[in-house]
């Protein structure tokens, strides 16, 4: 992602904090970023696509910083887990992520809904993994249920705390949730009560990853077609490019048969050989999405 894209995302983020997601128009983003309509649509096909890019960057940054807290410590160290959670809550608060997400969901946009659902499932998966590292192995069958309870408890206490003007400190909330989740897990173990199969989570994550990749492919295809229309002046070359892009999209999106990888690879290779397209950032991002989709087939 280049500097211009990052600048646009930064300005959009500030607008979402100031005005809310729904009340921020694409025109607001043009004006705050001091860019033309064409420049915006060169990088993002819509406000929702921009939002997904923004939150992907924020999630990546949060994850990297969160994992750094483990350096030099044992994974079983519960205090580090607490510190990671405290960091995540503060990161979310500083960036107003929960407020923006709530506003995004009210807009009822399908792509945003899928993205938020995937993010929540990913966070649940991380909690479940960390529970395996900090709790005794004999509790393993009950840790997924515990992760579900913990995530729900934490979310609702944070909402209530906000309504009460943050009367509780984040540290208090985290430690309370961990303590009472452990009590619930031990009680479930004693009673041999298990609600969910952890495999259901992994299936959910796989399905939602497919949804996100399909969204990214749509965005990449649209971006490439715009790039070609604007930058490939030779009519014959432009026609070839558009044919390759359409073929790749059709091949990957079809439901009645598996995509023919060798034909897709051939079309991508042919696209790369066209001088007006070779080396452009749109093509590189487009190829990355195609590679990720092909590895899942």
C-alpha cells in the first residue's frame, strides 16, 4: 500500500471518529484528503471497501504489537495474557474501533458485516489458543466454551462500563473476566458439560475467509479494469487486458466447476507481459489476491 492510500485512510479514520461512519460521505473524504474523485476510486471502489482496508491495517498493527508483549516470556504466563488484553482494549479505545464498527453495522452493508463477523471469530480463535497456553491441559475440552463465555462477558462489561462513564478500570475488568471464566471452566469440567465443538470455529473461519477473499477479488478486478481503461491507450492492448481480467474473474467465481488453475496462471502471465500494465501496484495487489484464492483450491 502506497503513501497516498495510507493518507486517505488516515483522513477517513479521523472523519469516522469525528462524524461517525454513516455520517461521513465519500465527498467528505475527498475534501479532507484533498484528492479528486478519480484518485479515490483508483484505490477504493466504495466507502465500505475503504473501511475494510482501514480496519485490516489497524488489526494488523494491533496484532503485531500484542504479540511483541510475549517476547522474553513464557506463553503460559497469565500476566502476559492480561497485558495483551489490556493493550487490545486500550488500542480499540484510542482508535474508537468499537464505536465505528457499531456504526458500520447499522449501515447494513453486507461486505462490512462479513468482515466484522470474521474479525470477531479471529479474536475468539486467539483467545481459545491462549487459553490452551495458560490453563491446565485437563481442562482442554472445555476451553472453547470458556473462550465464548469470556468474549461475551468482556464485551458486555465494557459496554456497561462505557454507559456508566468508565467507572471501572480496564485492568479490573480483564482480571474479573479471567477469574470468573476460570471458575466456569473448572465447574464445566467437573460436571462434564461441553456445549460447542471447537472444529465449528475453524469451519466458520474458513468460510468467512472465503467471503473476504471474494470481496477482495471483486475490488481488485474493478481496480484493474479502471487502471486499464485509464492507462492503456492502445485499443488492441486494452481489449486484451480486459478480456484477461474478465476471464480470470469468471473462472474464479464460477460455482459449477473448480477453477482451472493453469488457465488462470496463463492469463495472469499474459497480463503481466503487457507493457502498459507491467509493474503497476494495482496489478501486484490483484495478483496477491488471486494467489491467495488459488492456494485455497
